[in-house]
C-alpha cells in the first residue's frame, strides 16, 4: 500500500491565459478532467475558475497562467491564476461598473480559503481552494471513494 502525503497535489490543468481564450472550451476541458467529482463540487470549481480567469482578462494586461491542482489525500481542488498586475482583487467593487465586481465575492463564498501571493518578478498569484463537504463527508460527497 502506498501512502500519499496529505499536502501532495497533482496537476489537473496548466495553461496560458490569453485574450480570446474560449471559456466554454476551458470549462469543457475541466469538466472532462474532473468527471469523477460530484456534480455540485465540479460546478463550484468551474465557477471559481471562470471568475478568476475572467479577472485576469478584465482587470490586468489580459495574460496569465491557470493551474488547477488536486489534493491527493482530500477532496480538494486548488485553482491558481498568475497575472502581471500588482493590484489586489477588490472584494465587491469594480472599476467596470456597478453591475460588476462580485467575482471575488463568489470565489469567497465557494472556497475554503482564497488569497494572493506575490510573484518574484512582479505580479501575483490568486488562489482558491474548493472542497466538497467536511473532512468526514468529503470522500462520499465529492464522488471519490477513499
């Protein structure tokens, strides 16, 4: 029997974010790679990915990198998005108008935790961890069996 480190993660997706990225194709690719997750958990992950990638396209120079990682010991997906902007995400406010600016609120509501880390050459990584259920129910509620 092999034991996996609790914080060990595997890469689900790693791709460049550029203007013109087709979000429906990105969501389709992720849906295929996360097909073993429960439907609700997968939907939450897709929504977080959509919001964080959209933030790169709307609020930065429009280029970045998306990584989706899966914890091996828990039913947890981590979404990481790098961009070149020094500006931090604004909770509930947007320079794009009053009907915008709720993306980070959505990410906050769906995530176990989220935040930012500076990148060595400038810019930042915005991350969010999305877990289904509690530690006790995660294996069954996300569709994975321990």
